């Protein structure tokens, strides 16, 4: 009798394939093993607890449903100790997808309903959660649920999270450890939110930390607001990259055509830096049966900006600004400006919605490798064509920056 495993992305997977694969050959076509994810997360999710005591990494999520009333979710795995890997994108980049997903889906969330303007004069509970969110080390958290937590959370923007339920009690225990720069920004009600974001970045705090601080309403002037997490992530990527791009524009142009590439599980990232004033484009191609493309043909999106920037939000979404931030950081290290062409290919089997951190950290890692250097754009594109799976011609029909460079319009 044939046994089948149901997976939401691909439907039913034959059990005999699982026996042959044993989580190592990915015969089902996925880029991770759903059985391993299920098994790794099982000790944390069976049975659903009525209460939880653990070390929050720290982790706090702010939903957007019901805005301007939102749900605030302080979160923790059911373990005590060093849980910082649960909220560290730099570590996630070096994990298998199985381990990453199992870890993130082990975060239990207790929901508290607040109005976004409560951040201006936060009640005691919100103050405690704000300090938890600003801590640089894990903080003990007690959650008592009104009913057993259920479900999981996947998003294009935020990393996955585990079960949730309304919280009857939330108690933050221990003493959060705030960086001096964050403590100063938290107490300065005359410092605008965008200025606080840049200031924290200048002091070496990571974007994941800064977006969490913005989300819980710990930054800004006297009219602070809770910000849904998905909005805060993109806002921080944009604010910081805007700041860096303005500095990049003062540098000389790169002295040739630089080709970068990074191949990782189910993905290829390509970047070409061309001698020009600042310009930028981000394109994505999704093969069939990938995250966000369940159909039967390749789907492609692309958006761009020129030297003057853009006034509207790119339709392609938050990954645009995540990759833009990584690109601006790379140019700052080089002390150069360029026209940056970035393309991402997502291959069949990559079905896990990981969040925009996946793009930001992979593009950061890509720029740390030594590039191939060429004298002409045509040479760089020809070299890229040997790496790309989607025909170069399809990319060129989408690309605005390549067209402008070829016609010397940027």
C-alpha cells in the first residue's frame, strides 16, 4: 500500500520517496525536508502549552490586522538559556532550511491587543515589552495563554513564527541589557524616528534589532506609534539605504564592470556594478512550484530607480530595499558609486517563505566575495549568462538599467 505525506506547497508526496531520500537527496523536489522540520519542531509543539516560561531571544512581533488596533506578540521558545540564534539573521544564513524553519516555528507568541498610539504613553506592559525588544541578550518571559496556541505564521517580509494565542498574563522577568545608543534613543523624545534609525545603525546595531525597536514604538518623538513588523522591516531598510546612497553619490564611479554571483539553496543572486552615477534595479524570476509561484510558467518582476530616486513604493516589495541596503553598504566600503543591476532566480522546490532577511543577508554575503572584472558591459552580461538559468534575453527585455547603460543615458 502506497503511503503519502501531504505538504501544503506540493500536495501529496509519495512515502517511498521519503524512504529513499531520508532527508538528504530532496527527491520530492523541495529544497528542505518537511519531515525533518516536523520532527525537529515536535518537542516544542506537542502538546500545546497553557503557559510558557522561556528565554525570549528577544523576539517581539506586531501584527497589522485591525490597524489602528494591533496585536503585540512577545515571543519565546520553551527553553531557558542562550536563545539568541532564534533572532540572528547572520546565523540563519549558515543553517540548513530545516533547522531554520524548525527553530523559528518553535517560537510561541502571546497576543496582547493595543492601539498604535499607546506607544506615546505606554502602559506598564508595553514598557516591559519595549525594554525586552531593546535588550541585546535573552530575557526571561512568562506567558499564560487563554487557550492553547495554534497555527504558524509565514510572510514575504517577516521570518516565520510558531503558534499563537491570546495572552492572559505576560511577565517580563530579569533585567534587559540595552546598548547605550539604544537607551539614549529610547529616552530622547525629541529625536525623530528616522534620525534614531540612522543613529543606531551608525553605532553598529543590526537592522533586525533596529526594526524591532521601531516596531514596538521605542523610537521617535512624542507621538510614537506601534508599527506592524512587516512595515518596520521595510522602513528601516529604506531609511538606512537612503542615508547611505546619499553618501555614495559623493564618491567616484567604479573603474570597470564588476560581476558578483552567489548560489545558495534554491536561489541564484547576480549583481553587476557598472561605471555610472547611482542607479539601481532589483529583479526576481520565480520558476514554477516555488514560493509565491504555484503556476506552471516562470514569473518575473523588476523595478528600478535612477539618480534622483523614486517617489512611489516599488511593486516588487520589500526585497527591493533589502538588496538596496546591501548594495549601498558594499559601495560604501569601496568608496565608489555605480549603476547596480541585481537579479535573483528562484528555482523549483524553494517553497519556504523566509522573509526579506534572506535576500539582505545573501546579497551582503555575495558582495564579500571577489568579483569578476570586465572592460565592457557586454562582457559582463555574457559571463552572467553562463550562470543564469533563465535565458539572458528574458532578463534583458525586463531590465531598464541595462537599456539605459547601452544607450549611455545614465
